């Protein structure tokens, strides 16, 4: 009977749920940051290439 009560309390306990939600949210924010910086780096690289081409062509 003791084990059954412990299992029932464990299933009702939601304190670990908050940590899981924060971990998922943190992962999504991290993914958004990496994607943004990757896109920014690509755009900046394109601008630099255009500047180099303009300087070499002049």
C-alpha cells in the first residue's frame, strides 16, 4: 500500500513540470537566436562581397 501512495503522489506532483517548460522555452529561444544570427551573418557577408566587387571593379 505504501508504494501505491508514493506512485499516486508522484503522478500528482507538478513541480517538475515547470522546469520542463522552462527548458523547452529556453531551447526555443536559443534556436531563434541562432537562426537570427545565421541569417544576419549571411546578409552581412553578401553586403561585404558586394563592396569588394565594387572596389575591385572600379
